[in-house]
């Protein structure tokens, strides 16, 4: 009597290997029946292609219930297979194929055959490695004329190649081809350029090699030439800037303090008055085409103008160029230059006026002796007066009244130091209205070369929290 039982063989394969197959095995197995139960499966592709440089490993699976082997069409050392065989059945084996870099100029390949004992079915896998690419590019070396045209460049390669321009205005006579080691000549063609100088990048790729080169096309010129010293004198003046332009142009200034205009001989003239602020003034001068057909082209230069004052004591220069003067440490704003007869106008902003606030405008070093003073003093806890003293001038004083509320409401502090029939007239204006005047002896009549430096601020320290913001100080020289 013959007994029959079932044996289930479940093999886990990638792709189609997941299904379990059921086999009926007779206990009185014949060779024919045993051979029919053997299996070999693989998920390997028929062909793989790897690069010449930096080749990546190839992986696939082999599953068999009988010993198996991977044989090769040759024993080339550049390709390794691991593992290449199994002496026992293997339900699921990972195979890794690795290659070294191909340093030759020829493709190479190996055919792998996967087979198993007593299994008629086999798998054939062909692995090809690309040859080392050879690429030489002779680029365009001449700038295209603004009118456009064509210029040649060459490609020498032994593999398939592609060439591309990154700009629409530059096209190539061919964009791809198959290299055989000979030299290909291509034409690069540029459209007419109605703008400024422009550039494009040509990229040539052959196999794993890439070469790029830059192409330049001349255009219209619109350039501000380099400025040796981009500075306008702090006392005011002008700066002439050279321009290279082949088209009609206009000029703009980013700061209204600076006036920019085109001269008759094609230069830029930038003008600025005396700098009345307490920080350098700056501007961007921009050269632009008159016509809009040239697109968004421009040329720029940054200019600055230094300040006319030295500031000492406790102060802050604010973002708008004004200065916040504190009374606790005798803050003084002093002119860098000396003046004789002049009108001084200080524009005032926000204030914190304490009971002992002091606000002075005076010359503190007039004359050759350096100790003649002409002053306007506003001391809430003391004198409010015009005064002259020292250096051979007669001491003289003339008082006036001003209240704390008036001082808080003052937006313009003006003093004139003016010639008056051989003497000097001191005159104080409150918010544009004359408040007090006095005539006294002038040191400048006997010392024609003498000048005085003027300061505005606190003549002595005030500890009552007083401060005020000075927006600007304008100085106008009075002709003698």
C-alpha cells in the first residue's frame, strides 16, 4: 500500500517570489519526480549599464531549492560578483555586482549566467560599462559685436555629446551629436543687442564630462567711470563725474540734498550746499537711458558729504542726522571752520526743558589772543543776554527776557554777527523775529585775519534732565 502526504515549499522572492507553491511528493520518489520539484528563480534584469567613473553596485536576488552558480563569460578583473555560488539550497540570496572605474576609451561587458543543479532553466545577465569619455572644447574667444553674427567653436569627443546655451539670444548650430574622436565645428549665433554688454554660458556635456565657457556680446555703453574721490566738500560745492555712454541718458539722485544734472559736454555735475546736519549726507547717483527700449539698465555711484561740526559732551546723533544734546555734561556743537561775520540758524526739535536749562550760541576763541567772545546766553536760572568780552574788546552786555514756555516753543534759534560801521552787531531772533540787538567793538576791525569758531549747546553742565534736539545748523557768511 502506498502512502501519500503533502510537503509545502514556500519561497520568498522579490517580485514574483512572494507566492507560496504546493508540491505533492510521493514517498516512493522517482528521479523524474524529484527533478520536477527543483526550482531556480531570480529578479535580475537582462542587462545593466554602469558608468565609467564612480560606478554604482548592482543588486539582485537568487532563490533556489538546490545548489546554484553564477558563471561569467570571462574572468575580467574589473567586475566582481558576490556571492557567485551556493553549495546548498538558498531560498533567498542577495547578490552584489561591483565594478572598478573604466580608464579606457572602449566600452566593456561581461555576461553572467545563473544556473542551478538539475534545473533546466537559466538566467542570462549582461553588464556593460561605458568607456571613459574624452572631451575637449575650444570655446568662442572673441566678443560678439552688438549687431550680432556667428562665431565658431569646436568639440572633440569619442562619446555622444550635447551642447546648450543658457540665454535665448545665443543659439547653436547643433545641440547634440555622436562623437567618434574627431573634431566637430559648431557655430554660435548672437542676436542684435540693443542693451548693455551681456553674457551667456555654453555648456557641453559628453558622457560624464562637462565643459562650460562664457560668451560676451558688446552692447550700448552706459557707464559712470570710476570716481577717484566720491566726496563733495562739507562746505558745499560740486563734483564732475565722467560718463561713457553711446545712448541718450538722464541722471537721478536718491537724496534731494544733492542736485545731479547733465552738462553740455556729457558729464554729470553733482552739487550740494553746506552740510547743515550732524552726520555725513549720502546719495546714490544713477545713470539711466532716456529710452525704455534698453530695458532695466543703469550705472550707479555712491557719493557722500562730511559734516561741518565737532561734537563733545553727552549727545546722540539720531538716524535722521539730527543731534540730541544733553545738559548733564556740557554738550557743545562746534564748527570745524572759523568765521567772522555770519548768520547762524539752528533748527530745533523736541525738547525737555528743565528749570536750569541753558542754551548758548557764542564764539569762544575769536581774535589772535583766542579769548574774545561774542555770545547769546539763555540761562533760565540766570542771565538772558547778548555779551562781548575779552581780547581788547570792551566788556558789554545787553539783557532780554524769555520764559520757560517760550524756550519750549522755540523752533528756530538765530544769531547774527554782522559788521556795523566798524563795530559788530549781535542780534538774537526768536522764531524768526528780532528779539534783541547790541552793537559792540569788533576785534576783526583791528585784526583783519582773525576768525572765531562758534559753538551751540550748553556752556556749563546742567543736572536737571534738560536736553534738546538740534535738527540742523545753517551758517551764512555776511559780506563785510
